[in-house]
C-alpha cells in the first residue's frame, strides 16, 4: 500500500519481545500432579495473552526452580524488552525476585497493587531500560497482574494509549472490598453484568467461563456498576 502512494520509507515500531520465566519446585508441566505437586496453569495461558497484547514470545516458556541463583541467571540472560516472572513476587522463603532485582541493579517501580486477586505483583526497570514484571504464583492472580501491569507496559512500548474501560450496570450488585479493587468474573447480559463466582486467586473456572472482568472499586457495601477490564470475546486464557 505504501508503494502505491509513492512512499519509499516508513517509520515502524516492532513488536516488543517478551520472555516468560515460570518458577516453582512444586510445579509439573505434563500429566496430573502428584502428592506435593501443582500442575502449572500459568505457563499455558501466557502465550495467548502476550500475543493479544501485541507482543512476541520468541523463546517460549522457560521453567526454573526456586533458586535465587537460577532466577538471577535467567533474568540476566534474558534479552527481551519485558521479562515475566511468575511465582516469586510475594514475600515467602522461596520468593527471590526482589533479591534478584537488587543483584541486577534494577529499580523497583511498582511493589504491590491494591487489588484482589493479584496484590503481590511487581514491576522493575533494569539499568538499560528493559522491564521485569513479577506475577503472583496463583493462576487468577497472575492473570490479573498481567492484565493490570503487563498490558499497560506493552502498550507503552508500542506507543499506544490505554483504552478507556467501559462502564456497565450490575443489577444484582457485587460486594466491594473495603480497601482493595476487586476483579470479578462476570457474564454479560442485555441488562448488565452478572458475577459468576469461582473468583479465588488460585481458581481459573470463573475467568475461563467469563465474558469479562468487572473492576469493582473499594467501598463499604455493594457496587451496582463497574468498569470492564476485558470485553466479550477477548478472553484468550479460556482457550
């Protein structure tokens, strides 16, 4: 098309590259989980999320153990514009992200977000400008963290503004949290949004069957309206 109008040169912005590091000694990646094991549910949903956000995952999903040295090495070797780390952003004995960031000279830009699920997320910037996003280890919480900070970071890299979140009625109301924003799976109907439950931080049943996530602001009682973080037909984690 450019050639047909006589243009020889175009200014383009390449797709940002993303790397994904999934941490956890307890995780299994094939077959059913055994005693003391957990099947990884975060890794399988990340490629579609990254693609929909407009980025590229050239090296696929990488799995690491709960080791500070292993995580630091993985972050140091990553050449991606944005590196995702799941399962190491909280403050438990096996959560080494902050120590690794310190070792790499990274600046912690966001250290936790007042939302449920998804509170223990983190965003850091390396000295060369590349970003590291820490996702919680629970699947729904990790999804919320990616939609909260990951999508925004990728949009900024692409030079795009964030889309305005549409507002919708919730005729039956939905309980607010007193201090944190809630992300609630909902189905969309002609009358508004209907919460469908199954919204614990480790659950994917709710978001997998939802049309969207309702962003419910903090408050003392119930909300009868909310903004939608995702629109009908754009839930790639459900595939």
